[in-house]
């Protein structure tokens, strides 16, 4: 409840949803001096998801960002195949592909490929909004089901945790899998340090499009006193300090929305994609399925196939 928490974190479309439901209040950007260090790609007019829909208030402040792209073994996967989502249904790599066990990301990612194949991504959408892989038509969902059924015999496993995927990537059993790039980064560092010969790359934005997120800090509507509201803003501003964000980058391994490139080793600039922040504009932001019942039905049919 809003009385139990003062600060909350959310990504994708959730901050706007929380605000529309009266769970979070606007954040006063004028009180966040460290916003001056945030990459312009995460602020209006470049990134609009933190602005109230139909209003001027900002519903949250940016923290970290990333994607759910493809980590690919460059030794075993041809470069020409590695940049496309079709890699995940390519029979050439059967027995060496993997995905997570979460049906939401599986359907959304294949929704991007399905809409691209059908030519419906840029067509007029039923809801009048731009294409969103979490808002798929029945025809697109049917195509997603076909793609997932085609993919099923090509998979080694649907992983439930990062440790499982890391073992399979290091053993070179899995040659390609979507993930949040944390495992790519870990194995890439070992390669740079001469601890492994496994050679990986991470495709942040596949040719057809990809999934992305910007996690953010919001202030609940339970914060009513001016003193507590001031403290909440000071906390968010502290999180956005360059010194703090440099630690988040190197000690935790998340990509900050603050420009700290001159404060951290080049390996982190490379693997955290800090020279590619403009990619966030082209990544479809995480959302909730528009019809959970339909999505669960598709997944059940895929599992039973």
C-alpha cells in the first residue's frame, strides 16, 4: 500500500500505470540537480514514458537501463545470422538454442518477429497507438504460436535462472539465448582477462526490433508531508550522483542512465553499451500483456504441442 512505502521502482509502462491508478505522485525534476548528468536519451523529448500521458508532470526519475537482447557465441553462429530474431527459430542451430521459461518475454519477442514477418508492425493498430509487442492482435498471436512451436524442438532448455544459462554458455552447449546481458558481461570479462576462450557478443537491438527497459524511482502518494517529500527527492538525487552511478556500473553491473564514461574502465563502457544509449528509442519497453488469458492460452498450446 502507499502508506507502507515512500519510494518505488518500476520500468517500462508501469510508472504511468501507477500514476494513473493514484499510487505515485509526480516527481519534481527541479529538485533533482543530478539530472544534468543523465543522458538526453532518457529525458523528454527523447524519452516520453516518464511524462504523464496527456499531462506535463513527470511520474518518475530514470535510474538504470538495458535490453533483453541476444547473447550469441561468435565461434559457432555465423555473423550473418546473429543480428536477427530469426536466429531463435533457425534450424541450423537446433540443439544449441535456449530461452527463459517466462512466457511473457517469449511471446513478446516472437511477437516482434511475427509482426515483422506479417508486415503489421507499421500498419494502423487496432488501439490507434504505435506497435507494442505486449498488445498483439489475434492473428499475430496465432503466428507467434506457430513460431514458438517451430522453436520448441530446437531448444536445449528453457532456463529458470541465470546460473543454468551461464553454465550452458560457458560449456558452449548453448550458442544463442535472449538475456539481460549480465551473463554476456561476466563471460566477456573472463575472456578479456584470459580466463576463457568462449567468445560472445550481445545483440542489444535485433534487426526486427527488441525489448528494453528503463528502471525508475517513483514517490508514492503516501508521502504527504513536505519534509518527507523533500527527503524522497534528496534520495533520488543521491542515487543519480555520478559517483554513485559509477559504483552501480562497476560493482553491480547495471547500465546507468547517467553519463559516467569518463569515470569507469573502458570494458564497462563497452559492455554496458554506454556509447549506444540512443538504442533505447528503438527498443519496445516492457509492459503487461494486454490479454493475459489469451497469452496464457497460447503458451499452454505451445507447451502441449
